[in-house]
C-alpha cells in the first residue's frame, strides 16, 4: 500500500461526555491512500461504544483496502497510544492489508469497541478506496453499546473541546526518507516537531496539525567509522513512549521521562565499510513530543538496550 497523502484526525473532543458524531469528513476515491488517526476517552458515567466506518455514498457496491492497528480500551492513555502505534507499524512493515466490501449506499466497518467510563481507545489505519471516483465519508461515532453504526443519522454533532485537533491534513510526501549521516561525530535528529496544513477538503477549519502524530517518519542512515556505536533516544517535550523499525526489526520503548538518553540499538562499524540503516517511526498519540534520536559512541553509564534497566524491548 502506498504512503498516505491525507491524515484524518478524530481527536477533538478527545474526551466525549455524551453520544455524538465525533468526526466525519469526505473521501473521494482518486487512487490515493488516506490515514485515519482516532483517539477518544469515555467521560460519560456509562459504558459507551466507539464505532469507526467508511460510508459509500455511491449507488454501486465497491471495496476498500485497510491496514492498521489499535490500542485499548484501557485506562493508561499513554499506553493505549503506544499500543496503537506499535500495532500500526507492525502492520505497515508486513503490509498486512485487509479487503472489505462496501455495499451500495452502505458502509465498511473498520473498528468497534466498548469503553467503560474513563477508558481510552486509539487507532491508526491506512485506507485505500481505489480510483473509482466514488464519494465516501469517514465517520467516527460514540453511542450506546446497543446501537449500530446507523445511529449516526440521529446523533448530534459532538462539540469541539477547544483544542481544534480534528480535521483533514495534507501530509503529502511526509514519509519521504530523510538522509542521516554519521562519521564519528555525534549526530542528532528529531521527530514530532513538524506541523501540517489543513487540506482543501477539511470540513472543520482551525490550526495546522502539530506534533507529527499519525505521520510516518523515515530515515535513511549511513554510518561510517569503526567500533561500537549506539542509536539513542531522548524525550524533549515530556514523558513519552516510542516504537521503531530499525533494519526491519520492531523495537519499542516503555515510558521515558524528558531529558535522559537511553539506548535503542547498537551497531558495530568497520572502517571503510559503511552501514546503511533504515529507521521508520511515528510520534505516538498521548505522549509528549518532540523526541530526539542520535548516533553516538557507547556510553557505558547507560544500560544497554533490552537489559535490566532499559526501557527498550523487542516488540
């Protein structure tokens, strides 16, 4: 599946206090892939369902392709965002695509979960509707667990929570690899600091999408030198979790505080033999970004990755 060119964000209201339409936006089947990021907390006093689907408003049946992952429901909001990213990156790495039939004037179910009060759910999905030209709509609703997706027709619009984070954003070419070089001098680079403008089809209006949440970041790293070096991580905006594909291996980080470095992966360099190391990652919803990555010599005062005091584990 191709990289997404549009990012659909359902994250405002992040916490919903009643039944309602949390998000809806048009999607025209022009051959481009879109990415949907949703993140919601049940702030009602009752069990509620969060249902996600793609509606086909055309009079002809069709199908869509979907890949992605979810986290939750759960009460650890940062952990839910971490699980969603980990599952999404695993699915993207394996190109685990599912084809879903969409009836004429019907809908394709993407996700449905029941949330107890104060539970959170998050999901990240790539959606390809083909190039039929059909008009679709992405919808996210909160409703009684006894209801179906058809409840959308009678639900009220959920009010924005004042953060104006829901919308459709242009992320064209955002996943193009960034070249990173290391040749014996500490080299740092960052994720989670960019902003993306609203797309022309965005129905909500408001500020750009901040923080790169739901946006793939790729780095083509060229390492030269001799001896052992490490890839380090350091949270810069506050406590954060992280997930990485390093040389195709899925590595993940438990919560780290802002400031200290921790080791992610090691590389043994041989003089005159450059190593190419691809890294794929994504800012994780409900964590505080930006996050700095760096290549540097071994610091023996920091626990090696995947040892006793390390936050890194193999996912």
